[in-house]
């Protein structure tokens, strides 16, 4: 996969408006006249918009090329949510993957992490005994974990892997729109933002 250009790759510092998105089916016409609600997603997605104030035309052209390389909303990419190191936020119960009994290496939904607690099927795992951790060793520079070099077998089929951590969140996502001109793209990225649709994390 590709990652959205970060500060350091381009002389821009994007801001963002991160929004949590759930999916609920609501039936308002049951026999008792009350709502019936069914949760369709066990884990949230994150939609957001990217704004780069005072962006130059040259830098906007680099982002425009990135948009077109993804073919609009077709191609996926990773976005690392920019945060100052002294204020890295903490996240609880972030979805990593579901075990299949054979996969033993997983990309994590963050980088520069600390205070990690890993759960497999609801059971806390111990670093170095149950899994090994590699900082920045995963896809696009994310952190990763490896069960191959530990005493534990790969997570069993259907075992949900969740994570608590403090660090920079990685959001798997895509552009929200297929139809765009460069003028509109540059105007949006400099003012109201280019809309991004979040997807469920894929650690494979």
C-alpha cells in the first residue's frame, strides 16, 4: 500500500478533522412502537478531511499526483495522524486483525508507540514471551508484531486481536471522491479540506 505524504516528505504540515463513524441498523416500526437497533460494525471507521494551509502550487501538484495514482476513490492508502510527540494520544481496543491459525506477522495501526497492551481472543499477551515487537518494521513504516519468534502459536482461526497503545494512529483509507479538477483539489486542500473515507484496519 502507499502512505499519504507526511511532513518531512513535503514541506507541509496537514491538519485534519477526524470523525468516528459507526454503522447501526434502526427499525422504528416494531410491535411495541419502540426502536430496534442492530450494530453492524464492531469497530469504528474514521472519516476526516485533510487541510494544508498556505500550500504552494508545487506541493499541491504532488498531492494531486498522489490522488490520481490512487485513481480517485479506488485505491487505498495509509494516513498517519500527525500529533506532537509530547501529546501522543492513547487508544483503547483498536482493531488489529482476526487470526486464521497460520498468519503470524501483523502490521499494527500505529507507529512510535508506548504503553502497549495486546489482546488475542480477550487474553493479554506478554511481549517477548507471546510475541515480538518491531518498531517501524511494518508496512509504510508502521510498527509490527511477530508470533513466529515467540513461544506462542499464530492466533487461532477467528481469534480477534485488539490493542491498547499510546502513539501515532495509522488510518487505512481512500479518497471520498472520483470526480475532481486540480483547481478544485487545490482550493479544497487549502481551505475546507479534501474528504477522506476511513476503512477497517488490515494488518495482513
